[in-house]
């Protein structure tokens, strides 16, 4: 870590003539989440999170008490001086912003010019309200924002994002103020609801904290990793870890992740064998140099500092990548060459939209994949794109004639036994036809398409 700090200190001095103070502050992951709601906190402003779960856990107001009872929490941030900057309409917009982080809502108290208005105060006792304001350290001119949820991750994410958003709107963020931070002691594991088991938060070769080695199998939720991120102004500049250098600990890691001894030997036998010969402690860190350059000159978008950035469709205009590969190159890489699918043709005439080529495209995709679900999904996507294209053409034609745009609602497909019938547009006064039958319902792909259209 000292090496990396020295590197950054020299870079900022020689490039920007900025004296960076070392050593950088170090903060455990749990502290970062509890105080800032983020594992990459921005330290240029305050608005730290405060936990009020103990105050509201027995409240009759279930919006606050229920999340605590379910194992979650209720927390707040005090936006000092924010009352004047955020009238009611802006607070409502902050509520919408919080919902994008899966918060169910945003509770608030506004202390402005001697008046206190609140979205929840009437549901709490005087003692509870007073305790919340005391915990927040709120005074006249402040705005208190509260989020509660059964999932602490939601509370952290919503309030962590809110503190940055309100600071931005209040003009408190100086792009040339550089606040470095090491975030350490990340959780070794995180629980996957989808998989129903614990997974490595970083990767299965990260070493645990020495004092937590016995928790790998017995207390996964509280096992910490020797992992670290270097953070600048709310952005992760780089990350790394000390690696496992013990065969015994590595085997325990594989066991936690669901590997049998046989699986571990088959997939990572070379590594386990190497441990028998003695492996020194080792670790590393990788910087995102493009991000470092952008932040050091006050930019937010790394595309502004990349010589040849990719565009929206992931192509790179300088070298024209991705580019076609010849058959020999594909053969060497064992990559199957699939021919481009036939294109769908659309046309608009006399207020009627015609769509042709769907049958050929579906047949070609079926030949390549033999996957009814994929054929159905791709075909529906194609139909949707084509209808939108033709809708735009029709609306443009109406605009040229001085007519108002038509309301367009696409109905589901109307089917016969073997062919997809016209898809109608209700209330638009015109229809969309397939110029040819789409796909026979006598085979699997056709059946999948028909079923998918019926359920649309």
C-alpha cells in the first residue's frame, strides 16, 4: 500500500503540482457502509448515515418498525443547510431518486425558518421524534432524509446515493479536491439468493484475515478478506488483495464454494500441487489508469481520456473492430461460423404496413440453433422493431399531410392453424400485414412463435 501511495503522490505532484498527503486514510468495509452507504465513499462532504433502528424498533409506525423486525434497519442522513435548497417538490423528486435504488419510499423532516414539516412525525410519539432529530444532530435549516428496509443493502445503496445527489445539487463537490482512501477488510463471502449459497465476494484465491481463518467454514457471514480498494472522490481507482498461499486454506475455500475434493483436483490440481512446494505470501493491486487520468483532471467520463473509445454498439471506430474474421482464423480458434440471418423487409403503401422475410429469418435461425424459445424471442423482437420502424414512417407521412399523429397500440397476434394472421393496431385506422406466411405451426419453432405471440 505504501508503494501505491508513493506512486500517486508523485503523479499528482509532477502532473498537477498537487501535494497529496500520505499515508492515506484507511477504513474497514463495514465502517464505510455504515457511515457512507458505499464501499467507495466520497469524503469531500459530510451527510453521514446514522442508524436509528434502536429508536423506532418498537414504534407503532410499521413503516419504521417492520424493517427492523425483519432484520433490516432504518437510517438517516442530515443534509445540513439543505432545507432551503430542497422545497417539497424537490424532496418528492429525491423520493423518486431513492426508489431507483429499490427503496420503498423516502421519509423526511424539514426544519426551515423555525417551522418543522415532516412526512412521518404525526405517526410517532414526541419522544421518538425528538430522539430522531437528536441522533441526526438536526438544527434549523437542515433536511433529514430517512430510508428503512428489511434489506440493509437497500438502505445503504439508497442513502449512499442520496448523499452524493444532494451534495451535487447543492454545489458542494469540488472536482479538484482530492480525497484518497483505502477501504479494507471486505467480506470474504456474499450470499447469493439465486444460488442459495455463499460465493466469494472477490475471487476464490483471496486470503482471509489471519484472525478469521477459522471462520471460513464456521462463520462465513463474518469472515473478512485481506482485500483492499483504493478510492478517490467516490470512485474506485484500483483494487487488489493478498492471495492465499496455503494449500489447506485454499482447499477450505473450494469446499465452501461447493467443490468436491475431486472437482478441486480436476480443475485446480496444478495450484494445489504447487502449494506443496512452498508459496511465499504475495498480493497485488491493479489501477484503472483511464479512471485515474479522468479524475485527476476533473472529468467524469473516461471516454474523454481514452484515445480510441468504443461507441454505443461496442465497436471501435479507429480500427473498425469488431471486424470480420476469415474461415481459417475461426477454425484455429474453434469458433463456429454462422451466416448472417436473412433481413426483414418493411414497406408502407396506402396506409398499410407490409412485413416480409420473417419466414426465411425464422427458418435460418431454427437451422442454426434448434431452440424454439430463442427463435420465438428473436422473432418477436424483430417484429417489434419492424413495427416501430413502420409506425415512424406512417406518422411521418401523416405529419407531411398536416394530420395529427395516431395513437398506436399493438395487439397480440391473431392466429389460424398454420399461419400468423395480421397483427392489428387498435385505434390507429390501419393494419400491419405479413406479406407471406411466417412459419408453419406444424413444427416446434413455429409453435413456439405462435405461443409467444399469443402471450404477448
